[in-house]
DNA sequence: TATGAATGAGGGTTCATTCAT
DNA sequence: GATGAATGAACCCTCATTCAT
């Protein structure tokens, strides 16, 4: 139930619509009218709340960055055995990237459109994972002959790539499995690889 | 030496300028005037040759797809020992992605803008690499417990990710090395990893 | 000390801010938001007090007309010898125009914008000066071969012109003096001229 | 007879319409649609020829400045006796200012709207008159106890003032004469005054 | 083949005004 | 009396496209 003159509610609806549309069509490809139409409000109202299109965009990115942080932090908790930790970390990462296509698309748009803020934040947060990796290396769980930044790249890079091209591969190679099944296989092999690399170290 | 009324030459110059600009600013962000200005030709001439902006875009994508094929084919030759083959393949891949940022950016734009043609072609061509990988597996050079598609993902994914975030990592982690030095390190570790995975198989 | 809900006080603050802004940027160039921002009040409050922007403008003009009258009346007092009277009148006029740039700018804006009310009032008030001049002429202090309206024009016209272009002349002629020094020189020469014209009469 | 696609002709018509409208309503008060409507052309065409509204404005100002120069130069020619020279100069100046209200209004708008370019040019050109005045002073025709800049102010200032307020004075003082008759009287008295000041010098 | 004049739709933004609270 | 949410028109400007030359 929505009050007709609830500014905060309007803001939220605009942000949500903007996020979807920016994800779908990018900053340049989304017009304020697109957004206001989707919200059922007038053209000018968006700028009443957000001053400028650019600013609205920034707010969307900030929201996403927060979400990203939040998810990362959540993913980090838990304890258990070394192998379990690796498994859990990889699963969590994969699911994180798999779930929110909106986030990834906006992240890509921002990258291409030269909006570096988000990428910086991402990189900054990702950098936080280095500590984690280094700790695992010190405990002998992960192979310390590789630089932490490389191990991260080795985990997240394939995940990104896989999620982007998986459907096309499926089509071209005529794989009968569902997307979810393929994801499962992929994740299993990624975990297996990381395990092997880790054991090699010992 | 260029004739004053050489339609073909004009076409090529437009295509080349369009490619650069679409790479830099995407389809929506590039105006025909941007392109005609960069070519030093008049406003209307582009559409005289290409009918519509969309059509020009398509032509650019097609050109790139051809280029891509060409580069991939070239990269494949070689002979030598198993280890050398792996090394060469990885180096070639890395350098291929590193050099042509134009291609990658347009590929990304096309992906986001829903222009699936290019992605399909890419996937199709990449699929060709599967054969290669499978052959290496049959020869016992690469580990055959992993699916070829996974091994490819494991190679190209990190490369993409690295090239995209490398500069930000460098900044955030205050790494003193140059980008080229970092690239060298990265490639070395990637090769090392692939070697180990391969040996493990034996 | 200002009560939180003092309508009259708010009105005055709005009028004052509006006057400054209209003077600086004219009617078309000033937005109600400019004004409300400067007052530190909310967007809608101005129209709550003044119904429309046009109406607010009219109120500002009326206020200024009153102020103008008030200043003119004050300027007229004095006694003393004929020469001193001329001197005092010219000095007072000059300083009157020099000091209140706000008034003059709004007057000009109103003139250009076809808001004739203010100009009428001005002319009406200026006409009052005719009596003064005529009295001086009857007393033999001022030259009565010139029409009073001409003598007024001869005084006020140069003052206006001087105040408007003085700075530019200073820049172009590379005059080393300060604006105030130049004003002093100007006034001295204007007085000298009027004295001579008056003496010629006798 | 106007060709339908004559760019230069269109430019001129836009400039002319813009000049009238800027004179009537100022820069801020004139919209590009006002101008395009008056010319019977589409909205975008103006910007095709003039890039931006500001730029169009600048062109109008430049045109006017040239006109101003042209008129000033023309006014300067002629020889004859000292008295005749003064008479001619004053008449020419007066008529110059009287004729082109467009020029004066735009000049005023520009002044108020902070567009200093025109005022600078004006001042610069006016400064050229100093030489003239100084020459007259050296020949003993004009009184050299007054600074040239002051003498100019004494001439142009009243003319401006008179032309601006003349009609209002006429109305308020119930003068029966026509505007032209009043102008004639005014000019006569101005000339008389300048003559006297000049003779006084001898 | 090539130029550039002309159109018209759409985009971001400003702003006076209205109105629920 | 005061706030600020909401509207809708107008404005400047960009741009793909058409067309006369």
C-alpha cells in the first residue's frame, strides 16, 4: 500500500527501475523517460529526487557496491576443514556471480562507459580477499608459490568467463545438459583443480 | 596516394574510424558526426555508403569477426615438445587478448547491447579450440580428467579478468612493477599452473 | 531574534533576496528556487506569500519606487549659497546614483522588459526636480535660457553614462587612478561646467 | 526570390530575426523556437548554422559592433568651420543613437546580462573619439580645460538619457510638441551649450 | 561520389505552479 | 505558516535521416 506522496518510496522505486534499465541498456541507452514511464511518474520528478541523470546513475552504482560488499562479507564467515573451506569459498563465489546478472551487466557497462568508480570499489573489495588467500597460504591450505592476486584471478576469472559464454557453448557443442547441470559440473571441476593445486604444495 | 572520388577508399576509412569509435564509446555513444568528423568527410556521406547507422555497425562487427578468425588461425601453427606447445599456446592467447583492446571492447559492447551475432561467431570459433585441446589430451599432454571446455575457460577466463582489472590491482596494492612486468609474472604463473595440472595427469 | 513562524518576517526576507537577484539577473534570469535557496526556505513558500512570480516582481518594483522617492526627498534639503547649492545638488545626485546599483539595474531590467510602471514613477518623481530647477533659474542661480528638462538631462545623463562605462574607459585608456579618484575628477569637472554655464547667464 | 536551400540566405534571415528578438526580449527571454518560428524554419536548423544559442548571440553582437564602427567612421568625415564641425558631430551622434533602438536595447541587455564583449568594443571605439576631441582641443575649437573623456561623457550621456526618458517626460509634463520637435529642441540646446563651453575657453 | 541544408524526434534539464501533508 | 512531492510545459541541444545540389 503506497501513499501517493511518499518521497522515500518514490526514490526507491526510481532506483529499482533505474537499476534494471541501466543493466539492460546501459547509461547512454537509458532515457529518463524510460525510467519515469516504468515507475508511472512524470518526467521531472526523477530530477527532483536525483538532481541529474548522472547522479541517479551514481546512486545506483553505490547501492550495488554496497550490496556487493554485503555479499562478500557474508560469504566469508564459516570455519570447518581446509578442504571444506575451499569448497565453500568457491561455491559462494560462483553463486554470488551467478545470481545477480544485473550487477554484472551494470559493472560491465560502467567499465565500458568509463565510469571507473565501481570498478575501483570492486577492485578494492576484491583486494580484501587477498588477506584471506594469504592466510590460507600461511596455514598451508593453499599453495604459496603463487601470488595471491594470481590465485584470485584464477578463481574469479573462469567464473566470469563461464557465466558469460556458457549458453553459447552449450548451443554450439550441442550439450544436452541443462544450464544448472553444466554449472554444477563446472564448479566441481574448478574445485577439483584448486584442491590439486593445494595438495601439490605439500 | 588517394583519388579524390574513390568510394572504396572512403568506405574503408569510415569503417576504420567507426571501429575505433564504437570500441571507445559503444553504439549508442557514437554519433555519425563523430565518425564523419574523424574521417574528414561530410555529414551525409556515411549514409550514402552504409544506408543506416545500424548497418554500419553490423559491417564493423563482421569485419572484426573475420579479423578474429584470421588471428586465431595464425596463432595455431607451431610444433615442438609438449611443454613448449603449452607455453606457446598460452603466450599466444595472452598476447592476442592483450593487443587488440579494440576487438574486446566492441565484443563487450555488442554483448551488452544484445547484438548476439558477434558472440555467436566467437563461440563458434572458440569451439574450434576444443578440438585442439582434445587432441592434446589424447596425446597425454593435457590432463584428460577435465572437460576441454573447462580447460579453455581456465585459460581464457583468467586472461580476460587479469587484463581488465590488472591496472586497478596495481593501484590498490601499490605494486611497483610496470604493467608489462606484471603481465609477464602473471603469464609465467599461468603457464606453471597448466604445466603442473598436466603433469599431475601422468 | 526571529520567531519560527513569522509570516511577515519571511515576506521581508523574500522581498530582499528577490530584489538582489532580480537586480543581478533580471526577471527571466531569476528562478524562484534561486530566491528560496537564498532565503533558506522551502520551494513552495514563496508562492504561498506572493501568489505568482510576476506578482513578487511587482512588489519588488513598488518597494524600490518608494525607496527612490524617499532618497530623493532626503537629498533635497540644504540651504547655503548658490554655488554651494549647485555643488551639493550635483554631489548628492552623483552619490545617489553611484551607491544604489541595485536600484539602477532593476530599473534598467524593468525598462527592457517592458515593465513601464517603474519608469513612469521615476519620470514622475524626476519631474518633481523640474520645480527645483525652475526655482533656481528664477533666483538667477541657474541659466534660464535652457529648459529645465534639458538641464536635468545634462546632469543626470552624464552621471549615468559615466557610472556605466567608467571602468571600461579606465581599462582601455590605462588610467592609473582608482575608480573613486576618477569619480572625484569627473564630479569636479561636472560641477565646474555647471558653474560656468550658470555664470554665463549673469 | 529565395532559393529553398540557400544556407547563406538562411543564416542572414536567422541573424536578422535573432537581432530583433534579442533586442525585444534579451538573451534569456528569447528562445530558439521564437527565432525559428519567425524565420519559418525548423528548430534544429538554427543550431546547424550557429552551433549554439550563445554563439548566435555573439554573432549578432559582432554584427552590431561592426555596424557601430561603420557608422562612427562615417560620422567622422567632413571638414568645414569649427562651429560647423561641432554642430555636425553632435547632430550625427544624436541621429546615430536615435535611429537604431535595436542597437541600444541589445547593448543594454548585454550590459545587464553580463555579456561584456559588446561594452568593451563600444568603449574601445568610443575611445577612438578621444583622439578626435583632443585634436579639436589642440586647435582651440574645444575647451581644453576639460578631459576628453569628460567631454565625451557630456555629449553622449545626455543623448542616451534623453532618448530613453523623453517620451515619459513628454507625457508627464504634458508637452504638446511631437517627439521629433522635442528632439530638435534638445539638440539645439545641446549644441548651444557645447558652443558656449568652447568659446569660454578662448 | 560528395556536400551540406533541412527536418523532426527525442533527451536532459529548468522551472512556475499545484497540492497533499 | 511551512514543507517538499508532483506535474507539465518549455528550453537548448543532439542526432539519424532525407534530399536538393
